[in-house]
C-alpha cells in the first residue's frame, strides 16, 4: 500500500515537519470578515477635515448613513493601483523601483426599491454629490465608532451614474456605481477626537 505524500514527504514526516515549523514560529490568527465590516457615507465636501485622522464626531454625526446592509455581498470593492517608477543607471545590472502615482477605484453594488427607496439609493443614487466613503473591517457590524477605531480607507468621492446590473432569475434588482475619487485617500486611518 503506497504511503501518502505531503510535499514530497510521507504523511508522518510531513506532520513532523509541520510541527517543527510551528515550534519555530507562532501561528498568527486572523479574523473572519463575516459580520465584521462597516461602510459609511458622510455627505459634504469638507465633512472630514483630515482623511488620515478622522474625528469621532465626523463619523457619527446625524448625516452619516450606514450603507453596509444595503450593499450586496460583493457590494464594496476598493481597488488601489500603485504605479511603479523604474530607475536604472549606466552599466547597472539592477533596475530599482519605487512608488509612483496611485489610482483608487471604488465599485459599489446595492439593492434598490421602487416603492420604498433604500437608504443607500437615497444617499448615493444621485450623480454629482460630494461625500466620503469610509470602509472599516475587523469590528462587529454594530460597532460604535470611538477613538482608536481603525478605518481601512477614508475615500473622498463624487457620486457617479448608477447602472443596472443585468436582471436574472432568483436575484434582487441591483445597481452598480463607480464613484469618482476626488482627493487623497486615507489608508489605515486611526480615529481620534472627542467621543462625546
């Protein structure tokens, strides 16, 4: 009977190697994103003074709209592209690279309702409206934003034209929008300010 292999090793040898590797380095725990994400809409051109350090009051004010449960499961996609500058020198074998411009693209997919408009479509459904999208992962959906909360991204945008996602059987009606990024994006921004 053949011995099962594990990376070219027998199963027993593979398990022993795995145990030895774990003895040299601690297992690093992550977190499941299920029920641990928040997407906010904060209307206004200057509603957030500093995208790198938003204030508690800016993210919890009366005009803030939580979009999370109006978005489809794939309804928030923030895709930054870091363009690289390449640099070489006379006779140098090594070409070096460093960060150039950054292009941020955001795609939103959300449900809508003709009879009773959803909060998402009321907040971002009209083209040309300035505001901020704030994406937060790693906290429960009902997390109360406080000092120290880390925002994955704080993105100043202007809403764009929403298009219909083609309708298919057994699905909800969905709109898709790619808002225009209108300023510098805050990344891993830590919330500060007074919590009162």
